[in-house]
């Protein structure tokens, strides 16, 4: 299974010129903890960074920075790691684990933003797979029990 098959295609985006207030409102309105910062100057938006709710709290609010004195560009993470749509889930998960990344933008062949893969998405997928696996064992036990009767 590829990352492109399970990533969330509904990505909340902003520009690096956006205010922190605008980004916080986007997070609230869309019930997300991150916003992907994109360069929209080309044919398709290209991810250039990410800003999270944690960035806003730890880097700004906890340090008592005046929120109207900074923009997304001042706070966003520029060291953005992305996955390609065709990348495998396991290799992407390993990359996320090694780098401590909870959210990874997914891009197409041209580097354009296609989606986002989060730890929550992976947990949901794996829990569904584990449930299916558990059902196999239960079904086998039931078949053996029926055969004995």
C-alpha cells in the first residue's frame, strides 16, 4: 500500500505571509493541529514549511511574543520532510519515526502538494488491520469448535 492511498487529501494551507491569528483561526475552523505553508506562485502549491499548534504555543505564547508582531514565516518549520504519493507506508513510517515527525506532507512527482499523512492516520489504519487479524484467529477457533461438534 502506498502513502497516496491513505493520506488525507483535505490539507489546510496558508502562505508564509499569513498572520498567526489567521493560522490559528484556520486550525480552529478545520479542527486541525497543523497548517502546511505553501508557495503558490507556480502551477500547483508546493509545500515549503509547516506550522503547528505546538509551534504557536511553545514559540510564541509561552515566550509572551506579541502575536501581531510575527508572521507564519517567523515561526514555521522550514526543515520540511515530505513523502511521495508512491512511497510505501512502512518506509514512510520509518522516516517519521527516525526524525520524530508526526505529520508529513505528501507530494506528487512535480513536488506539488497532494495530501498529508499523520500519525493518527497510521494508527487508524493499523488498528483496522489488527482488528481484521484478530477476527481471523477468532474465526479459526470457531471453525475448529464447530468441527469438533
